[in-house]
C-alpha cells in the first residue's frame, strides 16, 4: 500500500520551529513584564510603609532630620517606581511586536498544515478510487470467468 508523503514536510517542520522560537521570545518578554510589575507592587508597598512610618513620627516631638531622611527615601522609591513604569511601557511595545510575529508564524504554519491536510485527503481519495477500479476489474474478471465456465459446462445440441 502506498504511503502519504508530504513534499513540504521540511518547510512545515521549519515553520513549527520558527513558531516555537517566536512563542518563547514572547513568553520571555511577558515574564520580564510580570517581574517588573511585581517589583512595582513591592516599591508601592515600600512607599506606603515609609509614609506610614513618617506619619507615626508626626506624633509628639518631631525630628526634622528623620523627616528629611524619610522624605528623601520616599522620593528615591518614587523615582525607582517611575523608572519601573517606564520599563513596563517600553516592554509593551516589544511585546505587541513579538505577539504579532508569533501570530504570523502560527498563521504560516497553519497554512501549510491546511495544505498538507488537503493533499492527504486528495491522496486518500485517489487511493479509494484506485481500489474501486481494482475491485471493479476483479469483479468483471470474475463474472467473465463464471460466464466462460457456464458456457463450457452447457451441453451443445
């Protein structure tokens, strides 16, 4: 029995590899963004904790040096948080590009898979047609043989 062999299988394999590379690149960018978001949340927590500590020192006697220290530390944390937000924003551009590339690679792979499936269906249809032709020929030959045998067995008058 004949086996189906897709002529463009190497191209399909290559496209599968390219799609995997694009997906991994997108996953790496998403991981980096999640890490930055976690870092931003931590910095926001630090800012809130510093603000609470600063408010606690406003009760009773006030130490101006300590307040200045808390204010500058809070400002430093705020600047770091702003930098983190800017990094996240720059990653969003790269992430949308990586996502578009991953979608395009998936589309290219899927196109070849559809072509493969169509060719496989055509191959199977041709195989079925050949089988029907062979069965018809076999049936025809069998009928011919039975007819000849019937004629040989008939007595001639």
